[in-house]
């Protein structure tokens, strides 16, 4: 695992809307953005991102299915987040509080996605999940100026 | 867009200083004077670059816990989410698009409802979908009659 002063979390758009699991795009954003330990996802500075790298569970299983590089769409986005801010949104400035803090990211966004699906009476589309996530990013003052991976 | 500094320094102190500077005795009083403003709008008014919406919510919960006004806070937050999420009021017909907008607003409300009131909020979500309010319903404050009926004060 490579540790960085800043967190780089990706991907946002590795899936096509018509891929098998479009709904997981936004969920991965929500999860990967702040929960999976961004250090493990961060490419070392100055090196190219290996699009075939992806988060894995404790059992080594891949987190979700996604296309291989040759099938990936054109754009790769990532969000950079300072470690201090990353910790703050989980603990409200006091890392030890973790999920006890009422504004904890995981609690807010994951609960909202579940409740929205229940209320909608169906699975949310990829764009709807991203819309939910984008609103919370605004609430946390997390910038949404995603950077194209090609520009790096 | 200038850089966000909302997590730098003692944000709780900063939050309450800004409220006092604007002539309010509490964050709750500041927010109640703007009953339909979103948490983001409240945060931007208090400190565009160094406070954020989640911090405002956290501060409101802390004050409501102390004053036993959590139910009123929950009603007030539903007002804010509906005002932002359903600008034309409650839709007359819940087609697929409308239903997502309603679901989104209500789900956000539940996420910004204190833990003690979350289950009650989920029951209200079900009730609102089963028996929709009048088309165009857009409560303007926590004292809205229908809101009171859905979530009456219970704290002493």
C-alpha cells in the first residue's frame, strides 16, 4: 500500500451507463471517496494510474465487477482530498468520535441511498446516485471539480 | 472557487462567533429566522469559505438536544429539504421522475434527522407516500399544520 499526504480517490466514471452494474458507480464513489482508505487507491505521484487496479475486500475478492482497461470509457476522474479533511468528515474534527458524530459521511450518504431506494420503490439509476452523492459533497464543501485522468 | 477552509481551526467556536456577530443568541435562532434556507445557504451566510452545511447541522442538533427541541428541529429540516428539493411543492402526480425527487428530498431529510427520531421519520416517509399531501404543499416553517400533525412535539 502506498501512503500519501493527500488522498486520491477514483474512479468516478469507469462504468458506462449501460454496463452491468451502473448503480455501483455512485456507490463506489460514495464508498471509495472516503471509506475504503484512500491511501490504498492512490497512485504514487508522477506515475500513471493502472486502470486495472481496484479495491479488494479482505478475502481478496474484487469489490465490484467493472470493465477492463480496453473496455473502459474515455474519461477517468478522481477527487483529491487532504487527509485532514478526509478525517474531519468522518469525525467532525475529532477523529476519535468517528461514527458518533451526527454529520458522519458514511451514515449520511449510505442511509440516504437506502432510504431513497425504498421511497422510490426501485433501484436508483447511476445518475440518480451521483445526484445524491453530489448534494452531500456540496454539504461538506468537497470540491466537485473532478480532474480528467487523461490530463494528468 | 476559493479553497475550502471549513475544517481548519476550531470550527465550533467559529460557528458560534459568526452567529453572535450577526446578532443572534443561538444558531437555532439564526436558522429559525431563515426557515426555508438550506443548510448550505445557512453555512454560506455564516462563512462561505470556512464553514459548511454539515457543521451547521451538527451545531443545530447539539443545541436542540440541550433545549429538548429535537422534534421541532426535525420538522424544520423537512421544511428545508422540501423547499430545496421540490421547488413546485408536492407533485400532483408521482410519475417516475417526480417520485425520485420526492424520495431524494425525504431521504436527505432522514439523513439529517437526529438518531433518536430516524425511525419516526421513516414512518412519516411511508405515510407521506401512502397518503400524499395536497398537490403543491410546500411548508414554510416548522409550525406548518400538516407537519405538526405528522410529527407533533413530544418533548417536555
